[in-house]
C-alpha cells in the first residue's frame, strides 16, 4: 500500500505535468513530436514519458511564472516516474 504522503505528491506531480502540457497546448506551442506522444501520462510508453519529461523539467514554471527550486524539480521528476 502506498503511503498517503507519497500518493499526494504523485497526484501533485501529475497535476503540474498536465497543467504544463495543457498550457503548451493552449498556446499552440506543442511540437509535432509532443502532440504525437501525449495520450495521457498513465498510457505513455517509457520512451514517450522520457521525451516529455526532458522538456518538462526545463520548461515548467510556477503559476506566478517563477522557476521551481531545484529540489522541487527533482521531486516532480521523481514522482512522475
């Protein structure tokens, strides 16, 4: 059984990832490759997830448009895997 704190952090990371992808989609700045691989994070192959995570880590921002601190980026990355 997954501890409650781990489950919540995983849900948070997935929500941030989906918000980032939605923002890129709303701005019409998704590349052809990004559009072709995103069927939902739960259904992605490891290769597709790896491809998007590379972009995500470099591009994701807080809602205030500030960068996330390195530790937070690490947590996002870990909880999405």
